């Protein structure tokens, strides 16, 4: 009977459908039989965004010269279209699988009470409906072209002559128009689509946090039984890696062509990584009020139990009130006292946000990897690796 009720809850899928899905299917970027992006999609989008830029810049003489930053030497452009674009697409595979597993785990672990299953199923249906919201796509497209225009204007002001705008008076070159109308918007759209998915995912977690979940304060995961949510954030490090690659490449370009120093970007880079970590781990804070109440209630209840038990233990074994002759060696009372102490220690250390430091650092490490070549210019690689190992230890 239990399995039948579980099967009544629809599967949560945030990687199929949603903004851009119908268009990519019409353009044959996504095979209808697969229903989601694949390696084929990643390769095609990388080719669409990068190859025309190389061809047009070669034709216009902007590939190796003709501008302060020729196309071939623009590390940020290569990182954006040859690394970030395919990674942002391929990230759907591990993250989609993990999010489906998280939703299913609520049921499989018995965290959703029988009387709350209907509300849980409603939350899943509402989440999928919001993910497939028709207005999301035009809103994201509008945002994409607004920010693309702002990015091109800012890049022109900061770096001067570039392959997509070799002269500030002449405006964009022909390759620059393709960059501004196709390549950069594709990258921006993939970014904003992930941001939209995070909004949808956060709303789902918020709805689930309102249910009367069957949580236990002494669960060994240290989060009332919700520790699996923290493990579920680790695959988001793939997205942080993609965005970090673009930022690291942009910093390298500034150092090579504008005479900037790495020290000028350390605070900015660290702030960016922190913001990304908050974006992907932040949704778990919706469970903080529930876990805080669980912890406080557990401390009170186990505190009362511990008081009664230790009083009886003291009376029996220390004060000798119990006249019955019972050997001290081999008694289960001492082991029970130790078990009670361990349970109370679990409660005391219980996290009110269901993510461990190791999960947080696993995400952060993925974002730091692209910066290692930059850091190696001012710090020996051995020292960098030692620092990482100390953090993980």
C-alpha cells in the first residue's frame, strides 16, 4: 500500500520543458525522443556561438590583429562559448538527476506523513507548472538583450578596441553584430534559465518546508533527517565552475592587454564565488525555522529525560539508595547513560540549515579551480594545494 501511494506522486523534473525548450526542439537542438538537453545539444550550441565568430573575424582581419584585443587572444570569449556554454547545458544531466532524487527521497525516507502526501503531490505539480510558465521565456529573452546591450557598452568603455568593436566611433563590426545578436544572448539565456530554475526550486522547497514533515532531532545526519538536501547542492558546483571560468578568463585578458594586476580583482572574484554559493545553497535556509524549532524542542525533551535518568543513576549507583545487590560490572545502566549523552550531543550539534561544511566546500572548490592558473602567478602551486587540503581537512 505504501508503494502505491508513493507512485501517485508525479515525478519532479526541472530539466525538461521550461524557457527555451520548445524553440530548441524546433531548431532540432533537442531531440524530442530524449526530452532534455544532451551532449549533442552542448556541441551544437558551442559551435553556433563560437565558429561563426572565428570565421567572421578571419574574414574581417580581426582574428589575429586589427584591434587591441583580437578574437584569437580574447580568452573570455573562448571560455564563454567553448567552456561555459556546453557546461551550462551538460549540467542539466547531473543536477536534474539529483533534484529528482531529492524529491523522491522525501517520500522514500518517510519524511512526508501519509496525511501530507496530497499536499506534497500538489507542490510537485505547482512546481512543474511554474517551470513551464509561458511568460517566462519572453521575460528572460527581454532581460537577455537588455543585459547584452549593457555588457557590450561596458566592454567597449573598459577595454577600448576589441574584435567586436575595433573602433569606438564606427560601432560594432559585422562579427560584433553576430556576437551581440546570437552568441552572447545564447550564453546569457543559459545563465538566466538556470537562475529561473533556482527560483522554481526554491519555491518547491519552501512549499515542502510548510508541510508537517516527520523529522527526528537525533537523526545521525545532524540535520533532522534533511542532510540529503546539502548533498544535493554539490552538483551545482558545475555551474559555478562554468561561470568562474569566464570570470577567470576575463581577468586574465585584463592582465595581459590592459596592464591590470591580479590583486585588483581578488576581492571581486571572492565576492562573486560567495554570491554564487549563496544562490545555490541559500534555498535550503527555508528549512531553518522548522529545524530550529525541532532542535529547541529536542533539547528540552531530551534535557528532561537526561535529568530524570541521571538522577536515578546517581541515586542507584552513587548514593546507593537501591538496596538490591546488582553487580556494577556488566550493567547496562552505564551504557544507557553514554547513549543518552551521545544523543544529547547530536542535538547540541544539530544544524539548523541542512548543509554541511564539506558540501559547501565541495561546491566552492569547483569554482576555485578555474582561478588556479591566475593564483599561480602570485603564489606557488604547492602552497595553493596545501591551503585547499587544509580547508577540506
